[in-house]
């Protein structure tokens, strides 16, 4: 790269990184300080109830509507989100963008910046533009802007950190950035405690380490760390978690939600077809809603270029590890759809929440691929940078279309209209008659939290009687 090109790339990199900051704040602006999901109107009040903290955290009957998923870490973060929301309400500001979503976006950006530290400006620019495309895609924007659960938003940066960690260790790169095996053990446990998707992905991570170990590219200590994390989380799921719930709340959680007929899933192609449809749509949304044929052509060209310029460090093991990731997500979504058909059947659910970890995986793999692409500094790299800028612009231009598509689903239409009515009620202290019972109850709860809102509400009632 010439000196002039180097200076231009460095200036462009600085601009791209600065653009990430307002991009992370887009959910506040686009959703008018956020949306409040229907179930969250009850969750917030339960997390803020006058009970000991541990009793609130280890209570899946209350926190997960009777199901047990061994994700108490997510309940603790949901509790912190509820505390932040109460703090905003007490300040007389209605902010329904959860603090955990903001933290997840910041962590994702910091992980990409840290991973690309020391890269040449052109290569780091492309990685940053991949990040920009990720944070401007509609699934990220709607998931980050809705007060619901911390699970998927925070699972995304944890998954990215895990992929970066494993890549660095398994390819003998940047080993000083991570401390094997403790880092792998900790990341796998955090993934599992946060979400059932996270536990599934930790199992996949252990399998990937096993493939590299068989190829002689991973130490036995690393393999044991991954296996120990998975076994520890199994022990927590079947014994430790239920014991804590019994000790703190006096009941044994039901495992019925975890009982998935795996054989039926594996022999039902419809579940896999539906899972593939969701993952493909999420991929299209991430890439500016490209038509399917164009995206297929783009993937084919990318694979051809990768085949010419890159070879995995562990040969067959590396190829199998890369192939295992989309296969694992496809199996995971097939299981999820079999257990919870609404993920597919509700049109609005396909553009929200559930596919975000898949998009995070694509971001992590994309950044790693850029780091190993030999031709990134030539004309191809400049064209790729321009294309990624256009993808980010296309993502923003597609927001209106995707939001209209979600309005076809009754769930999102209710959440959007009720959140708007609730925010209007909180602003002027006049409870809207259109509020559904759950949102009207939450308005009354906010009255108890905010002295300023109580005063406005009282003045409005006085004027109404006079």
C-alpha cells in the first residue's frame, strides 16, 4: 500500500469508527426511546418487588412463565435492566431501551476494535465496516430497542468473543490475548448461563476444539477445559440450579420445556426447512436485504476467492470446524421451532431477537476472514469497502419496509402501539384509554415510582373534574 493510500485508509478508518458511536444510539432515536414488550410490563414489577435478590433471581416460575432453562445469569441482568428503567422513571424520563442492549452494542464494537488492533488501516477499515453493517441491520435495531430480555443482545458479544478466542488459540495466533484454558472455560460457562442457545453453542465449541485436537492443533488442556465447561453446565442444569431454587423458593423446577423429542426433530425435514428460511432471511437482512439470487452469487464469489487465497491452518479439521457452525445453527433452530413454533409462525418474530446470535457469528467470521485475506490491500479491498458502505446505507433504507412487515404480525403491532400510548401517557400524566390492561397497570406502577408523574397525573385529574 502506497503512502497516500495508507493515509486515506487511516482517515477512512477513523471516520468509520466514529460512525459506530451514533449507530449504537440509533435504537433510541428510531424507536423514540424504545419499546416495552408486553411480558416486560410484568417482569419489571416482579424484579423490583420487595424480596431478597437471590430469591428473585432463582425463581424461573416467575421469571420464565413456569419454564426452567438454567439461565439465571440472564435473570440477574434482567434485574439490573429493571433497576435502570426504574431509575429513569424516577427521573421522569421514559427510556425503554434496556441498559444491557446498550452494553451489548458497546462490547461488540470494543471486541472488533480490539481484535483488529495492529492491523493495517485498509484491513481494519473493512472489519469496521462489517461492524457498521451489523449495527445498522434491522434485526439488531429492533432487538436493541425493545425492553424484553437481556439474553440474545448479550449473547451476541459473548459469542463473538468466544469465536475470536478459539480462533486465536486454535490457529496459534494472539495467544497472549487469552489465557487458556481458563478463558475458554469461562466463556463457555457464561454462554450457557445466559441462554439455552448459548449452551448449545458451547457444546459446538467443545466439538470444534475436539476436531482440532484430533488434528494435533489443540492441546489436551484446551480440550479438557471445553469439556469441563460443558459438563459443569450440565451439572448446574440438572442438579445445582434446581437445588438452589428449592433452597431459596421451596419448589423444584419442571424440566418439561427442556424435553425435546430430538429423534422427531431429526426426522422432520419441515423443521430444518423453516430454520433455514429464518437464517437465510436474517442473512439477507444483514446484507441490505439483497435478493436471494444476488446473495447466492455473492457467497459463491466469496467462497471462490477464499479458496484461492486462504487455507485453514488445520486442514481438514479447519474445514470441518467452519462447516459445523452453520450446520449447528440449523439444527438449533430446527429444535427451537419444534419446541416453540411461534418463532416461525409469527412473521414479526422472524425479524426480532432470535436470529441475532446468527448474525453475530457472521460478523465474527467475517472479521476473521478479513484478517486472513491476502488481497485486502489491493483494488478488491477498496471495492469491498465501498460495497460495505452501500450495505450499511441499504440497511437503513430498509428499516421502514421491515417495520411495515412486522406490523403484519399482531404481536409487534400491539407492542408498538401500546408503547407509544404508554410513553404519551407518561409525558403528560394523562392515562390513555387505549392502554391495554398490562400497560395501564404499568402506568399505575410508574406513578408510584415518579413523584413528577404523580403530580402531573393529579393535575390532569383535577382539571378533568373542574
